[in-house]
């Protein structure tokens, strides 16, 4: 028998332990081993019941994602047919779920007649996160187990639920007393089933999955949720599969599910989401640094500045159970900062996401201080004071005096040079940039900025700690704006220019949101603050402002005090949360066009889309060439998690690959010629793009 399975015969029971570390991904060899073992147990007259379990605890995290989109995905025994075969075995099958049963792993458990989980087990059908739907019976068996509505909610959320919730829904029959007891209690359960001659599968709890729901339930569900799906395909396919579960006999429903699954698997969106999945894993790898490099200990953290960012940053650590000292200059600012943090937690309590007890536990981990001496034992200090170089340098000089040797000194600067900051201390090897995004307690992205002198173990330790606080860390080199804001620059510039050439801000934004970006450029600027954008651009003017039309509109709005949402006026007018177009902005653009001699014309949506995205893509490729970004996938992660680029398009680099690099290059060259002097200046294809196309490459990588 294969070493992917441990098979034991014990007093009438066959115990089949899945043993493909780390997560029992259901690749073809493991599928073959499982079905062989089940056939053996089915044929053995001594076996009266079968227990499937994870040999090392964890049940199964689902399909082997690397198989999707390849022949291996449906190599025999394919998961759907294998699970059908399991349901035909005339002996009770018990799934003993340790740790995780996700995706195909849960579908395997659903094909068993009975399920018991350990108390900390989590289950879910996470396929939607990869642009797929459960394709091995999940969309058909789950509704028959827990009803159509609950099944739909679980499948569309892609969420993992805990054992108790799974039991309440009817996914688990029982919860074991502890993880250690799981297998024993699964055995006891199997013996009970044998002693009462239980059927191989109990009767379906919901033979009519839509029972009790209004006839137009699915239509209404679609109408209610569709706007949030934007152009995503997978949720719509899930709905079709659920419809089949409600209307068709199981066998036909399974066939329909399979067809829908294959449609999803072949889609560009799923390919893009799978790219994102692998990019996230890859992002943790640091070329040139061994995975087992000894890390520095981080048990105590300090944050300097209890403002918008400092408070949010501190919350991340408290949420992960790590004590944080929060330092401010004045008592008032400190009190305000701590109060703000408490308010955030209170909102979570109100929403039922946290108990009052947990709130107090987290507040207890936060220690406010005005005295740098309290930072002497911190392992990691993150500076989040005003964005002024002199102030930050002063803070770092003080840190150099008070912090213990080996402490990691991080700056949350968004636009200053990390190397210049590092040069102010006697230990630049301990300095790193940790660029959190706002709101820092919510946003998953963290740009980890590696300075010239940053020591390898400092980088590796911060990557690890970032994961510990639930962030997605992406490494960036030092340059103005790092990966994300540096790419934002040409994108914002191009949007401004388009408005001068005749587009309305709402047209530009509409084109971008039609592509499923969370927000258009101008709405984003209004939200982030036109003042913030102006000040950063102003500080960097020497390197960016080569022409007069450069963001002039934004600059005039800044001069008028129209900072965006916070002042009720920016590129748009705001009444409460409602955004309205402002003809005054259009009139300003018209006047500026005349002044700057920019000819106006009706703008075509396609041109808007091309121009905004081509400059974004071009800058991203340039960043890769410069070594600021390590991989094209890292750039995609930054734009998906920090700037609302749709994950189902895979990020700007993947999007460019899908368009075809030759087409992107041809497009950039086209606008270079069509837009006169402006085109000459701003539509210069980056050399790496030219090299890639010349070499006939289709993937963006350094060559
Ligand atoms: P903020 O103005 O809300 O907070 C700054 C805090 O630092 C204030 O509470 C101030 O009292 C305190 N402070 C100033 N000088 C200090 C000193 N010498 N010692 C101790 N505390 C001092 O500013 P915000 O928005 O939190 O920004 C902080 C840093 O984070 C800046 O470097 C900014 O560029 C960066 N950042 C901001 C983002 C944002 O969206 N707001 C995003 C990413 C980074």
C-alpha cells in the first residue's frame, strides 16, 4: 500500500490515515491511495465501518492547487468520481476531522455518511477564493445536508467556520472532547453506528434543499448580491450550481456542477486568482536568505506616535497578544491616541466581533508612555510620527541612544528615504521600513522596505512578525513611494491629463470601476486627501514635475482648500456619503486646458482605460528592472491589497501578461506618437518591456 496512506484494521474498523504532509492536498497519487484503501475496506468482510482521518491530525486542506488548469486536475481517479464511489460503499464511513477540512477536503468529508471534528477544527468551501466552485459534490451534497440558503452563504463567502458553527449547521454530527480524543471518539462513534445497524449514509436532512424558501429565492438572492460581485464569474456559477441542487436529482446535479466547475477552471479569472494565490506564497521567500536563518526575538514592541497610523499599528500587535508601548510627546496626544484605539475596539464589540473582556485584554497590552527610557527593552520599535525628515531623524537619534543592541528600528514613512533615516543611527543594519497602509489595523498589505544596510536577519524577522500580526508583507527596495505609491504617481498624473484633454473625473473613475477597481482615481484622491497627495508631490517635485500641466488641476483644488471628502469638496461634491459631479471642476479643467494649450476632445473610454493602465504597467515593469520589486507577483499583491485592483484580474502585471506584452508595448508606442510632446515625455516604454517583447517572452520577469 502507498505510503500516502496508513491503513489499519482494528476490531471491525478500517482506519484510513491520510499521510501527505503538510496539508493532505488531494493530488492524484493521494486520491488513488484513498480509493484503493476504501475499496480494500469495502471488500474486507471483517470491516464493518471505515474511519477516514489525517494521519498527522490535519484532515485535508483540499485540492492540490498546482493541478488546476492542467491534465492532473482530472487525472484518474478524479475527485468527483472517487467521491461518488465512496458514497456507494455499503458500510458507514466516518470522517474524523482534525484541524482543517477545506474545499475538496470538506467535499471528501461530505461524501462520508458521518462526520466528527476536533473542537478547534475549521471547515469551509474556499474554492470561490480561487475563482472556482466546489466541483466534487460540494454544491450538491452540502445543500442536501444543511439547506440551500446556508450552503449558498457558506460557498459564496469562501469562509472557514469553526467546529461549533459547523455542528449547528449540521455539517458536523459531533465535536470530540479534544484533538487528542478525536480518533478515539470517532472509533466510539463508528461502534455505535455498527451496534445500531446504522445505514451507510443517514437519510438526507434536506432532500428538498430549497424547502421553506420562497419560489423566487434564487432570483432575489442574485438581485441582492450581484452588484457586489461586479464582473466576477464564479459567484454566478455557484448560483447556477445551487439552482441545479434545488431542481435536479443528485446525479444530474453533480453532472451540472462538474460542467460549471470546468467552465470556472478554464476562466481567466480563476487563472488570475490562482496566480495571486501562488504570488502570496512566493512573496515570503527572500532570495539570497536561507529559510532557516536565525531570527531575532520579538516579544515587546514599541510604537512612536499615537496618531492615525501609530494607533492602528499598535492595535495589530495587541490583537496578536504582543505587548506594545505607545510613545507620544505630550500627555494629551497620548490620551487621545489611546482613546481612539479604545473607540475602535468598542465598535468591534458593538458589532459582536469581540467581547468586552477581549477589549480590556487588548487595552491591557497597550502601555502609553512619554518617556523614551520605557523603550529600552523593546525588541522592535516602529516610528510613525509626522512625515518630516528632521523630526524622524531626531526620533531615530534618540532611539539609537535608548534602545538595546539588536533592537529592530522601523520607520513607517510613506515617502522619505529609509537609507537617509538609517544613516542617522550608529546601527543602520537594524533599520528597516515598515510601510503600513491606512487604516493600519485593517489593511492587509505591508511594504517591508529593505534599506541598503538592512541586515538579512532584520528583514527575515520583520517578514515573520508581519505574518504573525496577520499582514501580507511584500518586500520593496528604497525609492520614492516604494512599489505602490511610485506606481500611483504616473497613474494619477495620467488621470489628471485625461481631464485636461476632455474627460470628466466621473468618466475616468467610471472606466476604472467598470474594470472592477474598488475606486476610480479621483474618488480615491478625494478620500485620501488632495492635500496629502499635493504635499507628497510637492516634496518630490524635483524628480516629477517636468511639465506644467502636471496635476495642475489637483494643485488648484489644493490651493482652494478643496481637500476632498474631509472638506466636502474635492474633485466631487459630497453631501454626506453621496458623491456628486461638480461642474465647477469641469470649468476649471476647461480653463486650464486653454491656458496650457491642451486641445480638448471627447474622450473615448477605451483610451482612458489604456492610458491609465499602460502607464501603471510600464512603471511596474521599470520597478522590477530596477530591483525595487523582486517579482512581478509582488507588484500585483501590492496593487490588489493596497490600491483596490481586482484580484480576479490578477494585478496589473498579470493583467498585462493577459493582454499580451507585445500589445502593451505597441499601445504605449501608439500614445507616444499620438500625444505629441506629452506623449514623447510620458509614454516611453521601459527598456525591460522592450527586451521582453524582443525576446518573445510572455511573462514579466527580469532578463
Ligand atoms: P498623524 O499626524 O495622525 O500622527 C502623528 C503622531 O505623531 C501625532 O500624534 C504626533 O503627536 C506624534 N508625534 C509627532 N512627533 C513626535 C515625536 N517626535 N515623538 C513622538 N510622537 C510624535 O500622522 P499619521 O497619518 O499617523 O502618519 C504618521 C506616519 O505614517 C507618517 O510618516 C506618514 O507618512 C506615515 N503613513 C501615513 C499613512 C496615512 O494614510 N495616513 C499611510 C502610510 C504611512
